[in-house]
């Protein structure tokens, strides 16, 4: 990084204008595009005591003469952290708009503040000025999100907006860091108000006569790793307990182990809690449904079943029902069958633009008839849509039982540690009075489970 002399440098502090120039210079080569005037334009506010840069809080300092400044070292540290972020522009996460979530799923789908702010700006909310939120910026946390925003349009009215997963994870972390910073500041002020007279209200002072509104250890993340504290709990019971959302926010995401947890992921078939996860991982894990029994096998399944297989299998098997049956929820099992077990069946076509000369045929899709409640009659159908030549339709039809057996064999070969912890004899982790996991309404086929 550059170590040039910066105008306005005094006692380790630089003016906000100099900090803007330094921020842009240091992040020029970053994979995540940064914004101009991150220190001097809204939503930055020196009087608030901090500016949010990426996933870091940079404190603002009021020096002698009333001029606001920031520590140069903190600007450099924030830039170095942002430059270390790797971003795949093809790995996208939908940020909105979403339909209103059902009441029972509200805790899972509550959007973070940065998502709501971006949505209001993109949709041109006419009431935002009345709420005191006029002049919304083109950036959040010093990130110019417009330069990496992807807009998709279906028909004339349906629009959706997407951002790269790395940027979503970074913005989630930024909001969590900011929230913890404000909580620490509030706690410190309350402690000082009790322990000191009002005339001796103490703000952190340096030898040069400058003062800052920052709390103690403002950037230290107050999060802890998830260690299975909720294992065996039913989501329906936890959802009704007050303070659950606040408790979830105190953990780090159990999958990526970097971003703050925001939602409580659970198995929709068996009802058990899996783990607290961030919005990014929760979006990635969710099947891409076209209809209730029809899903598109999108690119993110490559990560789920190829590059980060063990982490995801371990996460799914946090559900006691899936673990003891050595299977996956029906949508995930269907996606695995199409993506992995039926991969050799997918034809390819000549593609002169590809270095390999061939590309997979059309778009892969899997649907099913019946449900996991009646495994004897449940059938998975793997098909190809939009074949260039129009010749390929149905690739395979796989009975549920066969798909489950194939998955069990593959699990043993791919993730031995996960397979060793699964199976019908692994019942010691189940609650003493657990919910019946799968009931075969057809009256036959119980031997599978």
C-alpha cells in the first residue's frame, strides 16, 4: 500500500477529505467496487462518531479547531480487509423484491436494513422523504453496489435484483458490526452516566487535545461460534420464544463461519432446527423452486454438492430426522439426484465459444410426484428444458427409494465422517419425545425408514 505523505496528516489523523482520497487510492484494485466520498457524503456522518467501511467501523475524531478527522491506520486497515475479499460475479444472491413472508416464517425472512434501503431506492419509494430518508445514497458501507447490481426481468412487470454472494456477505457483516458498535457505545455511555457526575462526562481524549465518540474496542465482533446449542430443538417451539432472534444474532454463521448469523435454518420436512446461518448461506441452501414440486437445478448446486460438499452435508444432517434416516429433505435429494447421480445422462452440444468445445444441454430441472410421506409411490423425474435442438426432454425417472439408496452410497464415499455419524442406529442424539419424522400414509414401505 502507498505510504505517501497525506495532506492534513497530524498526530496519526487525517481530514475526511484526505481520507476519501486515500480510501479510493487503496481500494482501486479491489474486487468489490468502492464509492467516492465515503466519508463526506450521506450516509456517513462524522458527528455520529463513526463511518462504516466494508465490514469495519472507522471512528471519527474531532480535533482542536472543530475539524473532524479519522485515524489513517484505520482507513488503511479497512482497505486491506476489503482488498482481501474475492468475488465471483456469477455467484449471485437475490436481494429483492420478495413477497411478504407468511407469519410463521417471519423470523427467517426479515430483511436486513441495508437490503430494505437498497430496495426503497431501486423502487423509488415516494414516501421515503416523509420518513426522513430522502436522498438515499448509491453506496452502502463505502461499497458502490450499483456497479455490481444485476437486474433480471421476467415479462413486463416482474423485476428482481441480485448481487454477488461475496458482496452480500460483506454487507451483512457490515450491518452486524455497526449494530454491535452502537450497542457498545450505548452501554459505555450508560456506565459512565452512572459512575461519573455529568460535569465529568468522559469522552476518550488523546494527548493532542482531540476527542472521539468511539466506544471501547469498537470494532471487536461480539459473536461466538455455533457449537450445537440448539441441536434437537423444534423450530416451531423456538420461534415462539421471545428473544430468539437476538440470540441468533449473537452467533457466527454455522456454515461459512465468517458472517454474522441472521436466521435460524431448519428442516421443513422434520421440523428440527439445523443451525443459525447468515442470509447468504440461507439463500444458497434454499432450493430454487419453480413450483412446489418442481425445482431448477441452478449453478449453486455445484458448490453444495461438489466444492463444499462436506460442510453442507454436515449442516443438513444437523437435523436428527435426516441424520438417522441417512437422507436429505425431498427437494435437496431431488436436486442431488439430478445434479450428481444423473450427471452422465445429461447430453452436451457443440459450442464454438467454449474452450472445451461442448456445453451442457439446456437447463436442468427435476420434479416429483408424491412426497416423502409416501416413499413407495414417490417418483423423481429429471428433465432438460430449452434444449437447442429440441430433442432432449426427460433424462431419467428415479423412484424415491432408489434415489435414497444412491445417496447413502455416495455419502459414504464422499463424506465418510458425515456418513459415520448417520444411520438408523444413531438415535442417542434424538430428544426423548421427538416428533414422528416420516409417516408413510400408504401403509407400506416403512422398511425404508
